[in-house]
């Protein structure tokens, strides 16, 4: 089985965007691989852990920036909720596959659809933190385009994990350093880099979600696997075609 280190084995050499992912909660459910595979384009294979595919609902706060210079608060900050799974490309590189991404800023939705061909949706969203940030409520209501969907997630943030407590499954579910997208130029792979997630335990207080089923999946069964993080600063690299880049990569290292 591949190993999944908490940092990127192949960080991007060129930074085309900087982002911060803040106050993020991962909710993961297991699925039969064939159920997820039918939603993937030709050339991508669902990646499994111990024979199981995993699908995540991930609400958080996004801050997007240019490679250099300050952020623009009126354009860069918004809420986002994505539904994602993990895939292997035709060249063996692995990464995130987004089934949907809901964002509260229309400009970000339009730009991501145009530039990266990602399935972004414009949504009304809010994030409310109480009890000194220990209780967090995420609310998403999709506005455009259809299919309609909504999500209400409320969690209580618990104690942090020590690095030695985190298992390979924890890293498999959270430490992902690339994404795959199907664009007009074919399948493209985009690397990213950030420090290890500062992960916390979390307790689910409320869940009312239809974004997972709107993505074409059956309703998840059972309690999700939860992780929470205050966030990380991220460098996004230049996207690449589905062949190996010059010089090759070390395969089986979490993202490639």
C-alpha cells in the first residue's frame, strides 16, 4: 500500500496562486469503489484505502491570493464547501477529484469554472463560531446552477492530535497535495504544498446535507470520520497534462 506522508513529496516549483484554508472540517464516509467509479471520467480510477473508497464533505473558509502581493478582502475571502474523493490518473499520480465545490463569491465560481473547469456552484453560505471557536456551524444553500443542494454542519472542536497519534488513514484522508480536473485540454494534474495539517478531534452535533446526493452518490451511511483544523497556508502550482512531467516523480507518495 502507498504511504501518505503529512507533507508533499513533490512540491510545485512554480507558484501560480496562494491560498489559505481556514476553520476546516473533514467529514468522510466509506463507499463501495464501483459506486464512486461510475462518476469519474475515463482515465481516472478511484483510489481506495484497504479496499474502500472514501467521499468527503469539507466546509471551510477560503482566502485566495495572487502569487505575490496582499490579499484583496472584497474579492479573496469567501466560504466554500466541497464534495470530494480520491483518484489515480493514467500515469499513476494520485490526487483529489472534486464532485462539487460550492462557494459564496460568484466571481470565484465563474473564474474557477473558466480557468480550471472545476464544478463550482454559487451558494449562500455562512460560518458561525461560538464558545471561543469550539463550536462551529457551517450553512450552505446552493443558488446556481442546478442541481439544488444544501448543507448544515455543526461540530464541536476537540483536543489536538499529537503527530504520533495520526495513522496512515488519517493522512490518506487529509494530506492530499494535488487535484485532477477534466478540462478542454484533457485531464490535468495540479500540485499543491503546505505544512502538515494541525488536526483536532471533532464531535458532530448536527448534519443535514444533500450536497453528497446532489453529486450523484447514494446517501452516506453511518457516522462520518471527522477531523478539524484551524488551517494552513497553501501554494498552488501550475497544472500539468496527464503524462509524467520532465524528470519524473516519486510515485506512491500520497499525491503522485
